C-alpha cells in the first residue's frame, strides 16, 4: 500500500523507469528550469485551476494559484499549475450545468494521467466547485479545495445589495415600472464590486461552506471575501498543507463517509443554502460508495434549525458572515448535531477544528436557542406530480403559499414561457399555479435555472409579488419565491409533469411534503402514453454523451458511467 512517504511517491512511477519516457519526462522538467535536486524525491503537487476571463467569478484565481505555489515550495513540494475547463455561470449557454460533468471528467483525467501526488483545486463559480470535487473524488489523490471567495458587498443609492438576489428584485421593479431604464443601467455598474463569486448564500457560497463541513477545505475557506488578504494567506496555507496530506496519504476516500455527508447536509439546512447543492452533493456521493438519497436531506431538515440570516432568504451578505466568524462559527453553533470525529484536510477531526471557533455576530449567525426557523430551509416533496421527488426552498417562499391549491397554467418550454407570460390576454390570476416543463436534465438540456418563472406583468402591476411555480428545472441559489423545482422524473423522461394540462388542479402541501396533480391516476397514465414518444434532438460530441448517459436530478444529474461501481 502507498504510504505517501517520499520513496513511495506516486509521481516516481513516471520517472523511475528504464524506458526512454522516464528520461524524456525528466528532460521536460529540466526544460522548465527545474534542476533534478529540486524535483527528485519531492511530492509533485498539481494546482488544478478553473481560472478564465470568461468566468468573471474565477478571474483572480491565477493570483491565488501563485500563493498556493509558494506554500507548496515552502513545505518541500514542487507545484505545477494546470488548467481545466472553466464554467462561467453568466456566459455559458444553454447553461453551465450542461458542462459540470465534462469539467469533472477533465479534472479526473488530468489528475490521473499526470505525475502528481496531490492536488489543490481552485474554483468558485457555481459549477466549478462541484465539478472539481466530483473529479477529485473519483481520482482519489490527496486534495484540498480552495475557493476564490465571495465578492465584496455591493452598494447602490444607500442600500447594500447582493448579486444576484437584488438583480432579480430590481428586474421585477423594472418590469412593474417602479424603476426606469436609467436606474437599471446605473445599478448594472454597481453590482459587481470586486473579484469573487456571488456574495449571497447562493450556490457558490453554499458549496464553499459545505466543502468545509465535508472536511475537504481548510477552516475559514467559505467566507473570506476574494479581496481579503486572509483569502490569499489561506491559499498559501493550503499549499503547505497539501504536502502534508501527501505524507499522510489522506485522500478523499479516507475523508468522506456517511457521517461527513450528514455533516454537510445539516450545514446546508442550517445556512438555508441553495437547492442546487442537493444535486451536487448527490453527485459527489455518487462518486463514492456512500449511499445517499433525497430522503436523507428531508430527514435531517426536520431536526436542523436554520441559523444563518443571509440573502436570498435573509438580510445579510457573505462579508457579514465572514466577519461573524464564517463557517467555523456556524459549524460551532450546530456542533451538537454534527459528527465531530470526521477527519478533515487539516489532518485533525472536524470537532478539533472547531475548538475555539467563536460567533462574533449572533444577528448574522443565530444561536441554537434563537434560530430563524426551527427546521431546515429546504424540503423534499413527493406526490403524484413528482413520484421521485422535488425540492422547495421554503425559507425563501411566501409562508401563506406553502399550503396552496390552484389551477395549472402550463408552458411547454422556456420559449413558450417567455413569449406568453406577459401577454395581456393570458388568462391568469394570483391563485393560479405556473407550470414549466421541458426544462430538466434532458429537456433543457442541462436543467437550466429557469424555475423562477416570472410573475405575469399584469399581475405584477396589481402588486402580486409571488405565486406558486413548478418545474423540472433548477433555480439560482440567489433566487427567492414559492418555487418548486427538480421535479422527478422530468417531463422529457416521461414524468407526470408531461401530463399536466392548463386548467388541472395542483395541490402543494409543504408541511405534509406533498405535491399532487389532482387528476385520476388512470387519466394521467393515458395522457402520458401520448407524450412518451418524444424524439431526442440530434446531438454530436459531448452533447451526445450527455443525452445518452445523464441521470435525473435525484441522482445528481451525473453520468451513469461516472458513478462508483
Ligand atoms: Fe459565478 Fe454567481 S455568477 S457564482
């Protein structure tokens, strides 16, 4: 068995070979300016970088990579920065989620194919973090995640704003005619103040926080702003620590367990995190032999209070979370619910990491005796409309709508939605339930974040702020509203969502964890017979692979052949 001791380093297999290849590989290192005395018998550390100027959230990661390198050198390793594809949430069409599995394959194969003993993963924007984790877990070399950190709080006309919760809020104001196009343009220049990812508790911030709970990131990683020198020092520490992890041979398969996933799920509920994290955690677990299902998310939700008062559900932003103590302070508050013995990349247990953690602002991070909600902010629903489950972030919903029955208004796809939602002749009222289909992993494709269906303009002008909205797509972690997403199976895969007709009654009952189409089961079956023969669009290359192998949201939308045996 490998010990991680220097004479037993994985990378030596590339060089200690009598074949010409061993000689040429060393020639290549010397060609990079590395003397044999520098690289011989030292751990070779990859710095897997999702830097790209097309991913504004990750555009500062080369600076962080430099700090990681210095840490690696200082600890006696030899760093090699390498690029993998970058997934920019704003730019990629139809959605960055379509390419998350491609990134994970890129990461896994780059690590596997190269003479590396350990790796530091640099990500930040929504899909880069889970893609890095999935690939690194499959490659199973010692690995530490360093995220780029959140942007600084935005300020505009005396208000503190968060991307992109407040972009959405002001877009509604614009559509309702309460701000004008000049205001909207002025806001555009104020929203993104610094490098870093969105600074609400959206998907990027959620995944960065969960990585600490999983034990795959150093304490404090989640919240320090990208522009804060504590983030660059953390990157330096990660560089030093990865060399130690190689010596300990502490790799993901020795860090992850059912207990560490439970810790992450409890943390997700305590922070009122993004619904997207459910899909990503299921995908990461699927790369291990640790069983995890949607049911576990709901079970732990019932007994985990929500403590973090951050947008989109709450008041504050990631900078406030950092100054309150960040993830260590939050984890310290819920320590009695966590498994403290889980190992982490510090080489110590989670419980040991949390010793001395302090909560410096109990308004931002509530205490257990003064929670924002007695139970978690996310719920898993089942019923005749979602036999394999669906998700609602009820912490960001309108409480009065959590039990609701209404008439379905169905949109076949996103195009029809955008064409029709503001039609003055659309027969719609505030009690109706807006339904979008054709937006799941296959239908989107890529399960785009279309789940926050716009409120029809004519209702907005009457002051309607929220309605029940249901789809097989996702929502941005920065969104709020009474929005049911991830309906499984999706309509494109023959789920009952495909059978809904405008005028049908739908009943949502979040306390009972139910979502039902109030149509006779035989009638649903009869309608589905007619729609099951939809033809998949022609696709080539990666997209063909995607259509042939992507799984549904309840299995993390991973590819079937990438899951652990
Ligand atoms: Fe990158 Fe929001 S756009 S995290």
